[in-house]
């Protein structure tokens, strides 16, 4: 399995490439701008070119851009919805400009699930209409807390089915979110049941990448708190199944584990790689 981590763009986009390479990543994930703000500074052509050059030099794959935290494409608030869609368009455009392989976003929260799903579908269809390019747009499964949509595979399957340009979308499977939503990834049998359900409602062909995170909370707790690999409730057995599954380990994985010490990503990458039999 190709493994990477989320890295900072604090030293610029080319700096993120160098950071990923320096800690032994195969690929990496970044934000396209300030994750806690709406404003975006224009992307300089020189910075984009340098990013692409550095990425090619180190042969890093995959590169994924994550949408910032503020957008909520499931909302019925007109102002928030408009800002959310505009930011999705902007960040997805940046992902394509940077040559990213994937662009991932959280489907959001809604008071009414059915209305929320319709709002998300409309937003994604508009984004895909406005932004052209080869970067795949990925729905990320959520933990199901506080009105979050797409905690279930049924929701994910519906979203995928209703998108107009189905060949341009897929799913990013977050292990912590799935576990928190009620899918038991701590055992081989739990994993197999989860995969059977995913195939039934979504289709494994739509699974493109993993967010590799252990979970602080118990299965079905809806607690979205990531933990270091092997130190949470999923545990080493659950990640060993993933790392050695003949189909799943052909997909890449990106760490979003806690950053409590400078070498945490190195530690988690090493833990995952040592699980390969």
C-alpha cells in the first residue's frame, strides 16, 4: 500500500512536497488554503510550477487536496450554502491546477437527512460543471455525529448514484469515521461484513483511497477523534487486515493521526509498514 500523511502548506506548496518526502511518504495530502478561513490568496503560477516540479522529482503518489473545514454543502442556510459551493469550486480548481490526483470533502451536516443529501448532490453537480480537469472528487464517509450526512454506506451510495458525472467521483474511506459510525473494523470478520455492505450499497470500484486513523471512541460512538495507529479501539489487528488484504492494499492510504510530537507521522508510517506480512 502506498502510504502518506497530511502535511502543512505553511512553507508554501513546494515546501509541502519536501516535507512529505523528508518523512518517507509515498504520497501526501494538503489543504488548498487556510482550512479555517474563507479567503484565498491567488495561486502564483511560479508556485504551482515549482510544486509540480518537486512532486515529479520525488515521484510522489497520490497527492490529495482536502477541502477546508468551514463549507457545509448539506446546509439549508442560503448564505452558508452559497459560500460553501464557491469554496468547493475554488479549492477543486486549485487541486486541478496543482495536478492533484484526488480532492476530498466532508458531505456536511443537515437537520433533515433527505434534504441534506439533495443539497449535496446539487452542490457537487454544480462544482463538476464549473471545474474541468482530471482530479477525482471524493466523498468522505463521516462519523454520523450531530446531523452529519453520509455516515452510512447507504447515504454514500445514493450520493454517488445521483451525481451527473459519475466517472469523476469516488469515495475516501476514513477508518475512524467508519468505526465511529458503527462499522466494526477491529476484527477480520468485522472488516469482511463492512466490505460486503460497502459493495452492496456503494461498490468497491468507487473506493479510491483511505484515511488511515485509529479511533478514540468505541464502535458506533459517533466520536470523531483520531488516534495513533494501534493505540485506539480499531487496534493493530484491524489495520493488519487492511494492510494485507489483496484488494484493499492496492489502494493508497493517508494518515490524519494526531500531531503531538515531531516524529508522530514517522511512527505511524513505520507501524503500518511493519504490519505487512
